[in-house]
């Protein structure tokens, strides 16, 4: 194993101990995955994620979806240590942190921003509501398609406004679900090279070993879907993780699956690699033993060592702020050149619908026989799409793929 720097390890262990303390205090939750996947998430956020904690709604930020929503304390710990700001409904700062240490101490309690599973719109920095297995990775495919659409619709020569990536951290439970298979198949078909799934492969589910019911070759399945597959033999090896993330960034023609071998409940001597680490508190004695394994004061609770938040903000925070400021300058110049398109982007950020958006929608007369909703919804969708295409052609939109080709529009935006 390549040894992480002392400060890297301190940050990783802070993610772990905040997670196990929160679950232990709540007497409910899932400590094992945050303990095992902490290095995987740390490496991504600290070394790669293009994200400004001061503006978590920046349009060109990378998206991180915690599909393993039961491991929510890993995400909340990241949001806290990175100093992600709380945002209001109008995309303006609401003041303070999105997740405070007090929120973490009140994990799973009524009113806390740290709900048992992440909830979009409740906690700033949460990109998607997750929990039902497979839901998060499926949502990430939609996000990746959306990025391709934004790229095709609004980017212009010299103005690459949208070029962000979508990452989803998932687990064995996600991989077992049919919805993840369907979404992965679509992503491969559309060659979504902006999409990376990180599979925390610890071979444990809440019932026990995945050998009970799940023994397929996941890598072979994803190769069949048309994905690139990278492997990390040890989740604690930051250099292996770094190479895998770089493999994703270097891949231009397909989505990437990174399979990371990890140990659920890493560091808990009696519960590591067991179902007991998955979905219940470790217990006071095991918490102490795990902290001793990490070199932690076993009596310290919710302890954030000096230098840890500063390290997150010095690396990820500085990188993200620089990228956001550069993007804002680019968008200001774009606004001068393409005011109508810039206005559309502004409107989407405000979540306002365009004037007359419903003018093309069909009206269905009262009919005793009725119409199947699969038929009526299809007509509505087609009408809205025709209106959108007509609007696009009228505006003379010419993205990196040239003039809008109405017959092949869906394929062109995803290639």
C-alpha cells in the first residue's frame, strides 16, 4: 500500500470518526460504509472534484451523488469539513455552513440537516435524494445527459461554459438492483464519458456476505454495456485511487466504472467485514477500539483536529474558487456575445419556465372511453419537444455539433 501523508490520513480518519460518533449517538444508522469508503471519497473531493464550497450551486460544478444513501454520514462529514455554505432557495447564501458540527451531533433527529438519508433541497450540497438502492446511480445518468444537453445547446466556440463531470458512489446493494442495470445500459449506449460510477465493493450487505445471492462478474457486465472499467485493489491506497480517477478523466468515448475493494467497518476489530458493521451502531466498546486503531483519543467524541478543515479548504476550496471565478468571467463575456442564451441560463438557474411553454400542449376532450396515460403522456412529451426544437431553430442555436438536426437531436447531444 502507498502510504498517505500524515495530514491525508488525519483527514480520512476524521471522516470516519465523525461518522461513527454520529451513528453511535443517534443509536441508528450505517457506520460501516463511511469507515471503509472514506479514503475513496476523500481522494475524489480533495484531488479531483471541481467544486467551490463557497458556491455549491455554481452551474459548472462537478456533481457528486451518494447513491449509497445509507452512508449519509460520509457525505455530511465531507460537507462540514469542506466548509460548504448553506444556500437559500434563490441560490443565494443563507449564511453559515450547510452542515454544522451541531447538525452532525443531531444526526437522524427531527429538524437536523443530517437526515438518515440525503434529501435534495433540505441540505445544501446534497445533489440528489438517495436511499432506495439504485436510485442515485440512475439519477446520475440523467445528470450526465443533462450536462451533454447543456453543452450542445449553450457552448459556443471559445465559450465552453458546461464541461462538468458526474460522479456517483455506489455499493453492492445498488449493483443488485434492476434500475441500476437499466441506467448503466443507457449510459453505455449514449457513450456518456462525463459519467463515473465508483463501486465500493466490500462484499457485504445487510443480510451478510454478497455470496448469498450476488456472485456475478460486475466488471464483465459493465464491459458488455460499453463502459470502461478500472480497478483499485485497496481503498486505502490513495495513489491507486488517483490513477483510477485519472483513467476516467482520460476516457473520451464511454462512461467509467471504478471498482474499489474496501473493508466495511474498517478499523473495528470485531466488526470489520461483517454485516454487523453495515446497519447498526458499533457499540461503545467497539467505537473505542476503532478509534485506538486510527490513533485517535478513544474518549474524544466529534473531534475535528486542528488543520483538518484548513487542509480541505486549502486544496479543494482554493481549486474550486479559482475555477468558479474563471467561469464567471467567461460567462460575463458570453453574456455580451450571446445575451439571449445567457438569459435562458439565468432563467434555468432561477427555475423559471419560459413564457408560452404550455402553448403547444394538447387539450384532451372529455371522452367516455378515455385514453391510456401512456398515450396521453407521450403526446404531451412530443408536443413539448416540438415546441423546444422550434424555439431552438428560431434562436439559431449552433453548438459544437453545428445546426440543430431535429431528426437526430437526441443522439447528437450525447456523443
